[in-house]
C-alpha cells in the first residue's frame, strides 16, 4: 500500500542485535515528551528547515503552469535529515542551561531538490511573524520574519535561487550540504554559512590525492548544475596549476534525459586513455553515469565528490563492484549516539497512534510535506542507520547547535536565565547573524566555528569503496584538513593486477631528458636527451642549458664538469710495453758499445768510425732515454724538452753516418784524390759536418721551443668538448715539428743516396751496405710515420711517435752495428787491415772482371 511499509521486509536480525545493544533501556528522560509532529513544533523562537523530503516524479520538460510539479516519492535520506533537525531541537530544549526558559520551535519544508519548489517554503519562512503575509517595506531592520534562521538547503543548486533573497533580510542561511565555493563570496551571499567544507578545499584534497599517486592525466565529469559546474571549473584550474592535465571535461544533464550525453562522455574518456576520472556530481546524475559505466564494463579509478561519495543510489547499483576502485571524500563527522534510539522512540509512538486513513491529496505541502510519513513505524528505523544519513545528520545537528549557542550569547544567557526574553523582546535575524559569526561550539569532542566566509573548520575523511558480493563497505583510508594524510597500505586496488594503476599521458622523463610538449596538454610530451655539452639540472626546466666555458657534459647529464685528463701513466700496459722496448734497445747499445770498446783500435772499429761510433751509440742511447719524457704526467718543462731532444739525439747519430758516407763517396767517386784528402775528411771534415748538422738541428729545435705554447697555455686555449681526454704535450707549430723530423730524414736520405750505388770492394768489408740499409730503414719508417700520425688520436700519436723512434733507433743499430758485431764475434780473423784496406787507406775497390 505504501512505499515506506515495504521497508519492514528489510528488517533483519542484525538490526535487532544492534537495537538491544544500543542502550535503549537507558534513554534520557526527555524522550518521554517527544512530539510525533515531524515537521512543525511551536516555540518562543522558530527555526526553518529545508530538506529534500520527496523526489521529483513529474517531467520538467512538460511543465506549463507554476504548479505543474509533482514530488510524490519519499526520499528516506531527506526525511532522515528533517528528523535529525527535530532530534537536535528536542535535545536542545531538554537542556535547561543552554537556553533556560526559552523553547526553540521549527518548521521543516520539502525542497524536492528543485528551484521551482523551494521558493514556496522560503517565501513562507520570510512572512511576518505569526502571519501569512510578506510585508513590503522600505526598511527591514525591525522586520521580524516567521523564523530567525534557516537550516538548509542540502545542495548547491538551490542556494543561488534563495541565498540572495534570504541574504537581503540578513537572515542566517546555514546549509548542511551546499559545498560550492561561490557561496563564500559574502558580497553576493552575505548571510550564507555552512557546516560542511567548501568545494575549494575538496578540490585541493582531490589534487593532492592525484599527486600522491602521481596521476597527471585525468578526466573530470560533473553534473550540469551549480555544484558540478563550479566544482569542475575549480578542479580544472587547480589541476593545471599543479601540472595535472585534464584530458576531458564533461557534464551530465540534470533536467533532461542524460543517456546520450553520458554515452558521449564515456566515449571521450575512452579515447583520452585516462585511468582516473574525477566525478563532481549530485547522486542522481552520478547514478545515471555509472549505469552506463557498468553496461560498458569499464574499470578505472573513480574519485568521488562528497555529494555522492556515500550515496546508496550509486552504491546499490547492480554490478557496481565491477567498475574498479572508488576513492571518495566525505565530510568529517562524529556519531550521534542518541539519534537512532530517538527515532526508535519516535516511530514507536507514531505506530501506537496510527489511525489508518488515505492521504489527503488536498493538503498543501507547506502544511504537511510528507502525508505518508504518518505510517512510519519501528520497522523504518533502519533508514536513519544508513552511513550517509549518519554522517549528514551530524552536519544538521551542528548547524542547529550553532544557532542555539549563538542565541545563548545573543540573549545574554547563563545557566539559569537569559537577559532577553524573545516573548517580549525583539530579536532579529541580522543580530543572530552577527552572533553566529563569532560562535564557537564543542560537539562530540570537536570544536566548531565559522571563518569570515562562513565556512567551517572541518575537513574530509578519505574513504574507499570495498565491495563484497551484495554490499559496499566504506572504509576510511585517510583524512584531509588543509593537507592530505593517507595510508596507502590500507587501499585495496580493485584492478586486474591489484597494483596502483597508472594514469599518465607520457611516462616521466629520465635523468638528463627534457620534455617537448606535443599537442595541447603539458602532460603529453616526448623525452629528448640533453646532448653532449648541455645539461638539465631541474626537471622543471623546459630546455637543456649549454655548459659554461671550460666545462663539458656527457649525454643526458644533470651538470657540467671540468674535464679530466689522462696520460701515459707508468703503470699503463702501453707504457710498460714501451719501457720494455726501450730497455731492449738500450741493452743493444750497451752490448755493442762494450764489444766495440773491447776491440777499440782494430781495423773494423776504425772503419766504423772509431771514436765517432761511440758518439753515435751515445746519441742513440740518448734518444731512448729522451723517450721517457713521453711517459708520466706532462708539465711545462717536460713539454719544452720532449720534441727537441727526440729530434736532436738522432741528428748526432745520422751526422756521424753522413761523415762516413762522405768518405765512401770520396773513395768510390774520386779514387785518384781520395788518398790525399781522406785524412782531412776523417778528421776536421767529420767534425765540421757533425757540428754543422747539430747546429742546424739545434737552431730548428730552438725555434720550435720558442714558438710552441707552454702546456698551461695550450690547456687554457683548448675548446673543451669532452669530459675525459688524453693530454699530451702540444705539438705546435706543426711546421717546426716537421722541419725537425724532416732534417733527420734528409740526413739519412743523403747518406742513403751516397752509398746505395757504391761498388762492393771484392774481398773487403762492404761498409756502404750497412749504411744503405740502416738509412733506408730510417727513411721508410719516418716517411710511413707521417700519414699514420695524422690519422691517430692524441694518445695513439704519442705511442706511435715513441714506437717509431724505438724502431728507427734499433734499425740503425741492427743494420749498421750488428753486421760488424757478427764479424767480431763469429769471424775475428777477418778483423785485419787487409780486409778493411779500401776504407782505411782510401784504395778504391776494383770492379770484378767480366768472364
């Protein structure tokens, strides 16, 4: 017969257990005086209430007349909040020390959550005290309306319609559910106050939640009303400030069929590939939205605003457990322990007084907003035990207690009496408004007060929907008041892998990568590596910065560094190899020198140059020793000596070979005169040649040392394009370097040209052969060195130069001295004047006779 009576079928053993354990037997004594009048109660001061007691049952699109509206379906949620107001006032009236001798009455009206409906009760509440008339006056300062304050409405959609009108009378309008931040503007809504936080704080909490899980690619959906539009607008603005990109924004129609619009919204969400959707909506549009989400079997993370966070309209949808994870924000509340026992007592009295009758359709909603409520019974107590009701009831309770405490202060009350008596003294709404702005109330262990914008000092509980087979459990996982505190370990992710889902347009860039935005969203970007010579020291930088002069960086660097220089350290494998090679060459010098010294004065040693051969060996040994300047850490002095010494010592040896080559030319090309001049050539002539060659090379070396930069100057002039590099002594200028080496090659080439066509003396030692081979090997090595040297890096250049120096050195020793050493060791009997007569006495060789 009645919708409310069907609720009796849902009465369960669980409720009975709770009933028995709730302490009903110890109810306060004032419960005995509870009136069964649900929506009106007389008093010295009246307070108005606006509640969504009924739901709209007519089609707004077919409305023609002002009264073409039907609200015939009872909303247990709105009815429960109206009863919370009755409970609060009955409790206040029972406290003799709060308003001693004064009774607070109330009148509650239905809003049907429709602007067209709410205007009638508001006009009724604004009528002159004890009349049905609304006076038109020039000055309303002394105007006493029917009520001194209005509690409500429950949502943001209705406040713009009535807030300015009530504000004109400076009558406090204290909402328990309107959260839009627009109402914080005291110039537009001067008398508006609320016991729930502003959406501005809710938006801050949502943004902090997204940042907590590093979600920066989201969609936001709102109901197409004041609440949803402003919430969506504020969220998008703040998200943008925190580098969170809103991929898509959509509005769910409130006053027309939302099906097609919801389908389009979901299509766009799918196209945007977001994993998180913020839903800023009233319960009914949210229900329409999730019906389609369930049909499509969509899963994701849904961030719920306070309006539908605990709504049974959404939580009881079939298949709601398939949508994924719901993270919700709900106003922080405290339990009202006496509320349920009070309702039980009230409904028990109503059930005892029930007289079966048909509802009178002619009764005005202003007189009785819920005619069917006369059938309420004990079986209907469960409607106030719903979690959403329990939480919202505290907001109503707080609003009424704020009014009571403000009246306590305004009327000058103490524990026994009040200075002003509203029965005889005029108390105006604007006076109460001023008192409310200063009120501070302690309720259930929480201190409550309003700020200058009429907002409370309350925050939010952060909750998660945890699904069982048939129900949804709302579990607290954190809270928010100015800053979000959340326990991630308490969250159960209803996703396939059970892990925290991702919702980013692009993955975070790595170290040393800069973002290059693509499209219109800053969260969608390509990661570009910072190239060598650039760096990125902050992820907020929009481009890579060039390194300062004298510094460099590698690919994807976060800073630049001064270069590190390496060199041929003594412990390097290359250095060890070169040292061993140098020791071997020096050993050959020592062995040859010792052998020649042992056989000094013999024809062979005289032919080889006599004392000059010793000078030659010393210069070759000096060449080996000078190569140590290429090893170890270079310095200014080392670099000044390195190349000149490496060029000068071979010049001494080659100049000795040149003097012997000149002697051979004299003997072979000028046989008639050679014997007369040979002694001069071997004496002063050889000395002049050696000194002359050494002088020229000394000049070239001096020029090189003069023109070449110091190592310090060289390093300072380098264009740093590396982090680590091999440092060698500067070989500059290259012309001077080439002239030094070229001069030695020229000496070897002249010696070679002087001897390679010389006749072999029959039966005598062929000295020309030794010179030809040794100088040829020297020329070949250094000519090959030029193209190889130019193509190598700095480290290999040093190694190559030392290596070629050692090879040319050993080449001279092997080709020039070893054949003579072999004769001394293997054939000492040939070490005679006769065998070397051609070169000792200047006797030209005789060509072999042709047979």
